[in-house]
C-alpha cells in the first residue's frame, strides 16, 4: 500500500511540474518573439561629414509611447566638437531623456538627431556606440574584478590606460586601498562598494573607452564637493578633444561649461553661458539662487 501511495505522489508531482513547465515555455517563447522597435542596418558604414557639429538636435520632440505627453518638446540645439555642455533642470524635466536620444536608446517621435552630420538612424549600432561613452544615472557595476569592469568598453586596454582613466575619475586612491587592487572582486551590481566609489568606477569605465562624446548623467551626485571639483578639473584637462555633456542638479558643477542648456518640463528654458543665463533666464537664476547666496551665484 505504501509503495503504491508513494508512486501516486510522484505522478501527482509530475503533473504539477509539467503544467508549470508548459506555462514557462510559453512565456519564454513570447520573449524570444519580441522584435526590437529600434533596428539598425548591420552592413552600412557611415562616413562622418567634415566640419559638422558633433551633435545636432533638430526640432526634436519625444514621448514615451503610451503616456502621450511629450517628455521633450521642440528641442533644437547644436553642440560643437570639443565643447563642454551642461544640462540642468528640475527632477523630471527631461535631462536623461535628452541624453538617451543621443545614443539612440530611443527613437525621436518627431525631428532628428545628428552626430557628426549624420542622422543617428543611419548609423549601425556598433559604430554609433563606439563614438559615445555613457555614464548612466544609476551607477551599475557587474560581478567580477575591478579590471574586468573597467575593460567593458575596451577589451584591449592595458594597465597604464586603466591607471590613467582611474586617476581622471579620482578613484586611484580608493582602488589602491582595495584588497588586490584591480583584482578586487566586486559583488553583484557593486554592492560591496559605496555609492560614490561605484560612480567613480563607472566614470573610469567610460573613460577607458576614450570616446569622442562623453555623457555624464548626474554622475557626481554622490561625491562630496571637493572630489566633484577635482573630477571636473581632471576631465576638462584630459579630454580637450572630447565633447563632454554633463547632466547635473548642482549649478556649481556646470557653471564653467561652454554652453548650458536649461530644461523645464521638457522644453528649453534657455541656452547660453552662466553669465548670460543668470541675467536672462528666470528658471536658471532660481536654480542658482536656491543653492547659493546671491553673491556666490552671480560670480
Ligand atoms: N521609461 C519611461 N517611460 C515612461 N515615462 C518616462 C520614462 N522615463 C522617464 N519618463 C518620464 O519622462 C519625463 C522626463 O524624465 P527624465 O528621466 O528625462 O527626467 P530627468 O530630468 O532625468 O530627472 P532626474 O533629475 O530625476 O533624473 C518624466 O516626466 C518621467 O516621468
Ligand atoms: Mg535623470
């Protein structure tokens, strides 16, 4: 009787397992069947147009599909090669959305984005993303050693190149203190490092790639003011040929940029240098004054 009962239990379990498996298989197949909405032509090779600006937004509007509301509206801006551009604006004003359009993580709803004079839609992904180094807003590292993480953008980088990138990112000191240096094991998504350490390593990772266009999306938010200032100095000294886009909530971080773009609820509230905007742009002046005293801010 016991043996028969046990056999029946096994059969009952099998039925449950098969039901679960078939439901899971259906879901997995659904995922495999999804076609990406953004595709590229693998075989095309794009030749950049000489003497064209590095990045041009031509009357770009963008909405995240279902919501219908525009996250960016009629944005037109031109960024020259080698320029440092600051982007500032309140939470949800569309800063991350703007930089995501450069690397074509999303396609514009209307209007076009051009890099080196060529529409981003004509680039093969490999060529486009070779040009651009993005440090995303949430610093994400992968499990593995520090070295493996840094080599993400350039597999052939040697230790001297890693050293240089790490020192620009102001991370030399803490990396040298880690047990094993570059061979220190990082836990899943970098949990055994502090937020600021993670941010500095993600900046170094982007620099190792030596991209033409460097995008820092609020990448210094967890750093103290002194480290933030040292980082900006090192970046501007060592990346003269690079077009650098710095997104920040802090007015001091972007104050010295060649051009500042002020976003307000998806629209451009002003474009210019700190001095011009401080006089002419209400939104920018409010941001500066909310963070500093009047004399400090106008300087
Ligand atoms: N994946 C998404 N799907 C739908 N709506 C989104 C998505 N990402 C952002 N949004 C919306 O788009 C608008 C702009 O968001 P965005 O992330 O560009 O803001 P932000 O300026 O980077 O803000 P923060 O300073 O907080 O990073 C917000 O209103 C947000 O709700
Ligand atoms: Mg953002």
